[in-house]
């Protein structure tokens, strides 16, 4: 075999090594599917306004609450917990904020709405850790309780918001030409990224999710970390409720009720494991934008709401299947 043949074989080997090492990494999956969806809609919707800047900004505005919830849920999943109550928290926090806004200032209204998330997160965390019961069952129960409270709080009536400062800050406004909802998205994503990747708290979250016993042996307060994660998830949902109320100029008990599947799909397809130990904030943000992109594209293509729900379900199945395969291979 000549020297040139050996060089060619060596180059092919390096290319294959690069592809196997980087091209098929789980963390890059969200980028591949995002690009694939863009290319698909580029062909199908070439004669529409899908690729206009206005449409993309509308997608970001509409998905801002989903993105905030996805970032929060990432923390809960990082420790191996699932929070099914986030959709109900959205509705109750939005209603509490809207009602308080009628009698107090913006500060107290926002504080009251966020307090809903804080209390629910603490209750979820306490019950799960105290009773040693699956987070799925506990948060399913609290979801029912909070949904009932949201329905009873205003007797199924919507609460309008006419405070221009509130709606401008949390939904419909702009700062230096940048939509406030985009700013909220970037700020929350930034905080989440720093907390998860740059702080000891983030390392502790992943350690607890990866192996609670090993984390406990390292001196990490496992119970406290798990409760903190659930509080973050719930308070993010409360903030999402404020964003919904600001964008829609009002609150109602149905806010957030259809978001749970979308949020879980966004987080899962973004690279966060549903079983704990691996989390990706940037992936969660891209996953939420992807879900918004798909919904927008399906609407422009003439698909119904039912067909959009089918698409979200299929995406979640794919994401879970990939996660299970990785655990088995690991």
C-alpha cells in the first residue's frame, strides 16, 4: 500500500471520528431538527409571509410564556422531578395579579402573582420529599387543586387589565424598539443558563439528578436542592402567567391549560433528560421556539388545532424515545 493510500485512509478515519464524536451528539439534535423544519417550511410555504421578520417576531412573542416555563421546568427535570402543575399555576397567578392590579399598584400585583408560584413550589417540594411519593402523582394532584381554585377565584369570569404600564412591561410594549416579551425571554434564559452552567447550584442540581446517593455522599443537601428546583419551576410558571396577562390585556382561568405538553416537548427535544442528570437551557429555549415555529407553519399550511396537537405529541414521543435509548446505551 502506497503512502498516498495510507494518507487517504487516515483522512477518512479522522472524518469518521469527527462525525461520530460531534455530528450525532444529543446536544446538537435540536439544531438539526430546527434546521430541518425551517427547510421544510421553506419549500411548503415559499409563497407566504412565513420567512418575514414580522412573522418570526410574532412567534417569539407568542412563545415567550412557553419559553419561560421551559426554562423553569428544566431545573425540575434536572433533579429527576416532573412538574405537571405549571399550567394551572399560570392561570391562578395571572388571575391573582389581574385582581390585585385593580386595587393596588403593579408592584404588589406582581408580588402576589409570583407568591402563587412560590407557595405551590414549596408545597410540591414538601409533599414529594416528605411523603417520598412520585413527583408525577403529587403535581398531578396539586394541578387539580390549583385548577379548581383558578376556576372558583373569579367564578369563571375573565379579569381585564387596563393598566398600560403593566401591559407594556409584561406583554405589549417595546424598549428601544425591542419587544418586551423578547427581552423577558432573553433575560430568563440568561439567568437560567448562568445558574445551571456557571454556579455551584447548577452542578448540585445535575449531581442530584444523576445519582442522589452519590450527591448525598458528597455533602450536597439533596432534599433542599430538589425543593429549590420545584420552586424555580413553579415561579417561572407564575411569571409566564403575568406575561400572558400582559400580552392578552387580561386573565382568565383557561390560561396555560393547553401548555403542559408543549413545554415538556420543548424541554425534552432541547436536550434535557426526563429522568434527571442532564439539562440544557439553550436547548429548552430553542425547543420552545421550534414548537412555536411548527404551530405557526401548520396554521399557515391550513392544519387544524387538533392536527397541531398531534404534531406536538409525536415530537414528545420522539424526544422521549431518544432519551430512553441513551439511558440503555449508557
